[in-house]
C-alpha cells in the first residue's frame, strides 16, 4: 500500500473516531461494549477489575495476604480479564508500528527501530493470546485502529505516549494478578514497554524517567480513555 | 573460566564484600550474569530466593543490596571525569538509585525487619568506556533480578513498589544502552529463553 493512500484513509475516517468508544472512560454501558470487544468475559468480571482499579485508597489495609479465600475463588477470572486487557493494548501497539513502518515517514536507523519495536509488540500479542488460552479463555478481538500519521515528529511523540502509557498500564495491574506465572510474564513485558518508552523519550529529547525514581501506575479507566481516540471499532 | 568464554566478563570484576544474605545472592547473580549475560539472572534469583525461604523481608533486602550496588557504582563512575551527556546520566541515575535505597530501607523496617547493611563494592571501571559497558550490564542485571524476585513477593503493596522500581531500572538500561549506541531493547521479553539451562548450570551457586 502506498503511504499516501494510508494517510488519506486516516484523514477520511477522522470524524468517526469521535463517536466510536467516545464514552468509554465515563459511561459504564460503553465499558460493557469494550468488554464484549475484549471477548470471553462477562460484564460482571470486568466491573470487578475496574472496581479494583479504582480502589487504590483501601490498598494500604490489605498489604498482608489476609484475603486468601477470596483470591482462590476469584483469581483466575480476574487474571483472564487483565491478560485480555493487556492483549488489547498490544494489538493496538503492534498495529500502530505496522502503520508507521508502512507510512514512508521513516528511513534508515529510525525505521529499523520502529520495525524492531513493532516486532516485539507482535511477540507480546502472541504470548498473551497463548496465555489467555492457557487460562481457558477466548482471546480478545483485535480492535480496528487508526493513527494520525501526518509528520514524523508527531508520530514519534505518539509512539512515546503509547509506550509510556503501556508501561504504566502493566504496572497498574501487577499487584492485581493472582497467578505467579501470569505475573512473571506480565513483568517481563512491562520492562520491555519501559525500554521502548525510555528509548523514544530519549530520541525526542525528553526525560527517560518522566515520573522520577518511581514509575507511576495507570488504572484501566485512565488507559482506556487515552487509547480511545485510536480505536475506531 | 577465561574472559572470552563469558557473556559479560565485566561482571566478573565486580566485588561485593559483605556477609548478608542479600550480598550472598547478589554475588551469585553477578556470577550468573557474567557467564550468561546480565539479562539472564532471573532464574538464579528466583531459585535462590525460594531456597532461602525468607519471605518479603529477605526479598526486599536483596533488592536493597542491588540498589546499594547501583548507587555506589554511579557515585564511583562520576569520579572518572565522564563527558557531558554520560556524566548527566550518571548523576541522574545515581540519584534515582539512592532514592530506591531509601525507599527499600524504609520498606524493610515497615515489614518489621532490619535493613541489610551496605556491603563494600569494587568495580572494574577505569574510563568512560568501561563505565558504560558495566552500566549496561548492571542495569540489565537489575531488571532481570527484580523480574525474577517479584513473583515471590507476598504483599501486594511491596509488589507494587518493586514494579515501580523495576520500570525505572528498565528505563535506565534502555537510556544507557542508547548512550553506548547499543540496542535499547534487545529482546521482546526481559526474561531468559533457556531458563532451564541456566538453572541447571547455576545450581551449585544456589546451594553453596
């Protein structure tokens, strides 16, 4: 596909982006639609995950694993939702790098970096799909995405934004994952997102650790509202 | 073993003088990293921690020992007369590692434990080139060590703190790799692919 075609497609579809998933972060019924797109889960399970995300204030009292019984009964379902959420983000990242690599905006070393990061996101997609199946679930449907690809600098900034958000998204789920195996997998992806984020920030002349010495997590709601503009269906 | 057979010979020159459990595991991690590469220490750390069976206090004290090492490394690196950008990174990273030291010391005490003493370290660095090379390996080692240890953490709060720190280690690793014109993200997963092989080979280190 010629880069010009891709760009005009993006421009053409811009108005649609406003309506699709526009209410996701604030409207519970939209959140249910997102859940359906993620596949496999019930609205109740996502509601549980979302509720857990918004429940940071109470965390201090539950630092000891006193809720062992609840973890045993509800853990698997929660992990499945979290992995499908991560999978959705990885689909988005992989699609983004693919579009960028095909845009004709980058050459040489920059193009190689973009291809390499994109390839790594695709490997995350495959690993997470396999994890969902191992947990007995159905992998989330791949969202339809559109990204603004007007100029190289802005595209790099979008890449950095998405990677920093991705790292924060994994960090936001780490203490909610019940299975040690799933946690180990998520952590091994989390630090790769962080490497991508730091590398892109460096290329843009921005701080490699924008949060300082301690990275900040992002909740599912926060992440979904930020990726919403890129999802068209 | 001859240097030419080691994945990261620079790690074999790092010395840790201390008797704490954390210092012991850290020495094993460095040997594993020297033989297999800094990114390969996760299975060793996981196994060593399982072996010690000490729970969150032991894990946090191990992380604290790692942060002592990194903070001291950057402090000594700054004395080498590094060039502009590298000097800036060393100062920034040293400061951030020191903040990790303080946070982890506080965490150990909050858990009712006693913070591990700071061991004495010796680093084989003599110029900017050797500094950068070891910095990359140490940061990759740090990422791998945290990722190996974190799943064994029981407290959700401690796990969240460890996650927040390991992300910074990964960012340091990428930035210092770029400063060295290395690939900032050499693998799709920050974990060893041939984990079983590494585990088999490092068994003697875990038991000694």
